[in-house]
C-alpha cells in the first residue's frame, strides 16, 4: 500500500547512468625520419641550384626560370628546417595539421617532416615528493604523512594528449593516493594480523605504489618506486598517543614478566618435589607461590624476612 503521501515505501531507486569514459588518446608510435646528412646536403644543393637558376633567369629576363629558381631555393630552405637534434633522455612528439604523426626517441641528428610541429618531452627518471599532509587514519586519528614517488614517462603520446599537464597530474594523483591509503589503514593495529601504517611499511608501500600506478596510467606514466618519507601522529594528539604506546609497552612487559615468573615457580615446585627436599601441603605451596610471584614480578627490590622458628611459625 502507499503511504500518506502516495509514495510506495519500497520505491525502487532509478538505475544509475553509466559513466561516460572519454575516447583514449593515440598510443605512441615511431615517427618517420630520414638521414640528417642526406637531407642537409640536398637542402644545400637546392639553395645553391636555386640561386644559380635565379641568376641565370634574371640575366635573360625570363620570369619562368626565375620562378623555378625561387621554388628550388625555398625547397632547400624547407628541407633544412626539418633537421632536429634529440638529446639523450628526451623525445620529440610530432604533429602535422593537428594530427599526431609519431614520436622520435632516437637521440642524435635526424630529419622529420619540416611542416610538423615538435614538442620536447623528457623521458628521464623524475622524483616527486609530496608535502607533509594532515589526514585521518582508519580509526579517525589525525596523522601526518608524506611520500616520494619515482616515475618516468613511458608513453609520450598519452603524456601530451591525454592530460593538460602530466607533471601536475602526477603530483595531484600521488597526493590523492596517499590520502586514500591513510584513511584505509590505522596508524597502529590493535588486531592480530591486521595491517597498520607503522608496523607494515613494506605492505603499505606496495599498495601505495600499485594505487599510484593505476591512477597515473592514463597519462602514460610508469611508476618505478614509491616510499613513505614521513609518518607520525599530528601534534595535537602526539602526547596522548605516546602515553598509550608507553602503557601498551608496560602491559606487554608485565605480561612477559608474569609468564616467566609462573614458569620459574612451576620449575621450583617440580624440583622440590622430585628431589624430596621438603614436603609442602597445599596451603604452604600457595604461600610459597605467592611469595615467589611477589619477588619475581615486583618492580622494586624485596626485603626478605628471615624465619628463625619452625616452618609453621
């Protein structure tokens, strides 16, 4: 039945619209190049030959010959314009009439289409270190985190055409991944086998590297390594958390002391019984156990009381 407002209490939610994924940019491919020395000589020959033809045509007042000479000289100049130099650790992304035509990765002197536009993209290994960020861990405690990520451009076409600025993109996505990892795990784990930011640095680092790599993959970036460089409680709760850690350490130490004391008491009673040094009833055994535990578990030195009478007085 419908409610007072006429709306069914078990109304079905409308189906969610699928997320529209933009078309992927072109993948990197090798650009067409020619030997630089050959095109350099052809350019010089074209300029020289064009100059001779223009001179001859001007001497004979033949406009057609002059035009041919000018065209040859322009072709020579245009040929020289196609010469580029690519340094090691750099690539050139080529575009012709707005269309991606390829990438030149081979370093040295080479020749490409002189009418194409060329954009230099560094393929060197880079570091990005985030600032110290204040975030909340999985338990809601404010903590401070920072990391450094080592990355390199693997696909120059995606780096240029998929995002506006791939360097800024890597920085923003790295900070987003750090915040997500911080909110997914507690600073200290209170469960057996649970992951924590402080105690499981290697596992957390692997998860951080995987998440950063997945986030920057559309930009053609390859993550080599990532590491946490700063991890601490925020200043406003650092003192309280330090006291909690100290209390936990004291409890753990006391537990070890008690376990060791119980073992020593058991060993003492067993040796006394095996070697028949003295026979103790249950009441005297309980008193002996109590005295030994006080001596072994106390945090101060004990003052013994010497009994000069019998065992029962």
